[in-house]
C-alpha cells in the first residue's frame, strides 16, 4: 500500500459511495461527521458499520448492558438520520473487548462487499498508546478486510462479490495528509453529535466547544489499489 493519494477530498466527484467502519456510537460524529455531511449533501451514499453498540458507555451501573446498547443504537440511528445516512449496521461485539480475529475480518469483508465503497473511513491503526484498543483493532481489521480480502474472490467466497475499495481515509492518527474544512456543515455535525444524548451531560457546553474545535477533520490517506 503506497502513500499515493487518489481523491482530493469529500467534494471529489469520483466518490459515489463511502463506508465508515468504527468501534462505537458517536465515533463517526467525533472524527468524520462533517466529511460525511459534505458527501451526503451532494448525493454520495454513505453507510455506517459499528463493531460494538457501546454497551459499556454508561456511568450509571444500574442499567443493563443490553439496555445501554439499545439506547445507544437508537441514538446512532438518529445521528445517522441527521447526516443523511440511511443504513447503519451493528455487529454487536461487546464494547471494550474487540479482538483482531478472522471472524471480525470476515464480517467487515461482507459489509465492504455489500456496500461497495469508493472510499473507506476508519481509525488509523498506526498509533501509540493511550488509544482506545477498540479503535486500534477496528482500524487494523477494516484495512485488512478492504485490502486485500474484500478484493480477492477466493478469500471468503461466501461473503459476497469481490470489491476493490480505492482509498482509505484513516482518522485519529498522527500523520494526516488530508484536512477537510467542515465549517459549512458544522451546525449539522453538532446536531448529529447531540443525538447521542446519553453521552452528553451538557449540550450547551458541547455546542460551544465544538464551534471552536470541530471545524477541521484530518485523515491519513491510504491508496488501496
Ligand atoms: Zn470509540
């Protein structure tokens, strides 16, 4: 995988479909919500895949994990609606327990082949410590699934027709090669983030902070062809 770049950004007309693969509800809004909004605004079909439903993302230990997961899935669907995204797939692995294995890889191959993205948005796996292990793992497995597994017909032959994703945009890493100004869609990005009400003790505070801090999204582009 060379470090060549193909697409110029979310406005690139060659992008018709995009897929976001993340670990938890609200990962997308935090790292690439504005980029998603810019794409859906011009008719790009964007799909979401979440490896977990964030079932440990609650401070209140009286709620069951199943209940937390259901609530957070509903919040993610509401956020997707704000972003113009119709399909959210929940793989329902336990939160904070993702492992790099062939089962997860096959599930992601199936999602990539079903949605046929031109560009894959996921976590940058090349990071140091103090990084959520689910983020690191989902990034690694998503990139392995996209290249070469989803492309090769003899790999997981029962997981759908082969598909070549052209490029990956990896977020949360240390060496971005693409910066996207999302100022024009910032208010919608904030609304999408606020749909995760269970994760937002102070909506007004978040709104204030994000108006300053959430204007740029950064990606490391990886050529997958
Ligand atoms: Zn996360």
